[in-house]
């Protein structure tokens, strides 16, 4: 006979095991969001029907992509409970929202010019550098001189600093060089 476990047990164990993740605080936030629906529930009560109901009720006011990220966390915890912790015999199906095609949006030249004109100099430089390199805000703000080779017109973002965990090499065009 397997011991009884609740959703709260699983959430606590998951947070303990994943405390090293960069998204740990975000995971905590998402789990707090699920608490009114799943908090205190026994594993026996968590089935596809309940998860579909949670998705429908708690998913209002979110984009489909955000709702899917939340449901993916639930699925991850359920899979760990089954495959690693052996608390479950099988994982209930976790339904996801149908994700629509992501919007593709970029600034027109006129919008870009107006944006740069409105920003203070230090932010305008950051935006110009971000547009020239395609780097995210965190990568630009945490960039260090040791990561840049002005001679080679190149910079490197280590895997530890990059969102997907892989090292990233970026050639520097003239716009990026002008900012540097």
C-alpha cells in the first residue's frame, strides 16, 4: 500500500528538488496560483476531469501560452510523482489550450526612431544594442567587458547566462560597435 500524498506534498518536494532553477521563484508563484484549486487534494482525487476544470476556471484572463506554461508545471510535477517518486501508478492526461500562431511583430523604422528619441541616453543605448545584437534585456544588462572582443567584433554569452542554457556567440555589426 502506497502512503497517501497530497498535491501540497508534491509541490513542496518539487520546489525542494528544483531550488537551483533560474525560474524557481516563478514556479513558486505558479504553484501559489494553483493552491485554491489543488491545495490539500489527495492524489486519488486528481484526475483528468479535475485538471480540465482547473484549466478552465483558473485559465481565464491569461493568454493561451501563459495558461499552457502553468499546466505544463502541473504535468511536470505529476510525471515526477509517477516516474521518480513512485507516488502514482499513472499520470492523468493534462489538457493544454490550443495555442494560436504567435504574433510576429517588429518595430517599423519610424517607430524605432520615435522610441529612441523618447528614451534617456542610457536606455536608448541599451535598446540600440539589443536591436543590433538580438540579445535579451538580461543579457545586455549583465554583459561584461571580458565577454566582448572588439578586435574580432564578437561577444559571447555563457550558457549559465543564456535563457536556454547554451553558450551563445554574437557577431557585432557597426550599430552595436558604435554603442560600445
